C-alpha cells in the first residue's frame, strides 16, 4: 500500500507538435531562428536599458525586467522543443518535467503581476505627473518587481505541490511539447477531475485577477486623459498601445488554455507555442519599434561603439 503512493514513472514522453518526421526536420530551423531572435531581442533590451543613462527611469526598469522574464520563460520550453525535432524519442525525466512546470508557472505568474505593475506606472505617469518621481522612486520600483517575483514563486509552488505526489504508474505520453499541467495530471493513476478543477482555478484566479486589474487600469487611464484634454487620447494611446498589445498577446492564450477545457489537440498546441515561443519574441519587437527613446538609445550606443573603434 505504501509503494502505491509513490511514482514509478521515471520519465515522460512528449508527443511533440506533429507526427511527420519530415515536417519536424523542416521546423527545426524556423524554431531555432525564433529562439535566437528571442534571446537576442530580450537581452538587447535589458543591456541597452542598463547601459544608457537616458533610460534609467521606472518605466524602463520595469521593461528590462519584463524582457528578462520573457527570455527566461522562452528558455524553459523552446530549447527542448527545438532539439526534440531531431529526435525520434522525445523524453524528459520526472524531475525535469516537474522543473518545467515550476519554471513555466514561476515566470508566467511573475509576468502577469509585472504587467499590472507596468500599468500602475503608466497611470501614475499620465494621471499624476507632478508626483511621479516621488511615488515611483527607486525603492518602490524594486519592491514592486520583487513582489511580482514572489507572487510568481508562490503560484508556481502551489501548482507543483498539488501534483508532485500524484501516483504516475502507467501512461507516460504527454500530448504536447512540454509538461503542461492539465495534460500531465491526466496520466496519474487516480481520478484527477476535482484536482484539475482546483489547479485550473488556482491559475485562473491569478490570470483573471491580473487581467481585470489591467482592464480597469487602462480604461480609467484613457477615460481620465480624454476628459482633461482633446489631444490627450492620442498621447495616451501612443504611450499605452504597446502595453495593451502585450497584455492581449500574453493573457489571450493564457486564459484560454486554463479556463477552456482542453479538447482539440492542435488548438492547445498552437496556443502553447504562441504563449511560450511567439509572445516572448514579439514583446521586445513591439516595445522597440514603437518607442522612440529605445531607438534613440540604440543609435547612441552604436554611435559610441563606432566612435570608440575609430579612435582606437
């Protein structure tokens, strides 16, 4: 009886994105390129904000943290997905699977809270500009970021605690390219219907709460600015469009995955790819292409580098 409570499955097997060997080989290069672009794009934003003194402000401090989280989130699943395209047997150890679950929810939960923090920063900057430097001082910014990491960690630990001791004693094929909780608990040798509801509720509460707070924040922000000036709407949209776009791209697939019953396999896989591969790539592109200060900072750094080389 005691042995029955322990997992006997030492590894899981990923089904992957598709069955075709030729298609998997073809997908290796595109996904490798996407991951390389994600790494370069996000780390470039982080390093640029650190290096350029003109970007040493609360908004860019939060943006640097967002880029770092996106880099980490993508690195949890994409390298494994990419290398598995070239393998016949796509396996992951039990410990590796649990680590993937922990990291995905850690970085994903942290990013949700960080996006709320960025919305608060924009609210203070636009609605209370005279008090901005006092409200969003360095000490408060650090605590806001630490809070997002702490909430992400607590969320991840709560998810992991609910599945770590499940008895996995038979089926071990996960119909995805990474260890997604709704698919992993299906493999447990027990009825997990109630547990699945609790796990989805845990993720759903965090995602829905953050999403509602973001909707309220940006709606109130835009309405307030529109009431105070005729051209305020365009200025607010110019400032917040990037933030709103990132919010929609991040929360759309996330809420759909955890609040909608997983039924159509290819839809779930498409949303998982979008959430873990595409969104971390789009975020730095959206902020860079729409932000003049980022583009000017990049030009300054390139100019300084060229000038230093010419002097040398």
